[in-house]
C-alpha cells in the first residue's frame, strides 16, 4: 500500500459520518466490512454476481464488491445494520420473517436492502418486475418463492 495510492474520503454510513483513508483500489465492501465493522455486508463472490454485498448508496442498491471505496466519497450509505430504527424491525425485515424467507441468512441483508429500495421508490411493481429486480441475488436455501412473497408483502401499502 503506497502513500500515493491513499485518499481520504468522507461518507455517511447509517447516519454517522466516517472520515477514513482508503487505498484507491479498495472495494467499498472491504472498507465497510473489514475496517468499519459492518459485517452484515457479506462477501459471496467478489465479482458482482451474487448480491450478498449489496448496500444502498444514496438510495440505490449497489454491489459493493465491484464499487470502489473512493467513489463513496460524499455519499450516504445504508447497510443492514441501519435498517431497523429504535430497536424495531423495518416493514421489509418483518415481511421476510413473516414469509419464512430467511434460512441461513447469508443472502438476506442484500435482499432486504434491495427490497427497501423498491419500497422507497414508491412505484408499483408487477410480478415480473419484482423477479427482475431481485434477480441479482443468489439464494442457496429458499428456492426464491418465499423471498418473492416477502417482497410482495413489503410492497403492500
Ligand atoms: S460479493 Fe458482491 S456480488 Fe457477490
Ligand atoms: S437464506 Fe441461505 S442463501 Fe438465502
């Protein structure tokens, strides 16, 4: 790690500001998970294929394994640790529990965040659109039907 490659960034993670020096080659995943301790950001594939490392960046679901930490400078990030408020699960988290959509849980943080982005968009989604929106997330346990129902339930007004 040479000094020339280091850059100071400021980012807001779950409503708290962090000023941190990062290597320009660091993925945001490594910085969030290994340096800041947000271990709810999971590393499944490291190549943008599984969705386990998803967080919200300014409200958009992003795979952090293929997003450089320096790009997060000045951005607002939400990880799974920031989804519940005052000890209360979010509507999306509760829907995943109610529908039995959490088994080993490895895919769950990323899916909950993608679902949160869909809810916060305020748009209506057809079944086909929901399937497309969550298609970037791999789950080895549930067979996807329960996840699909959890997303539908989350989107109910
Ligand atoms: S770890 Fe980022 S998409 Fe798989
Ligand atoms: S619940 Fe195990 S990978 Fe999805």
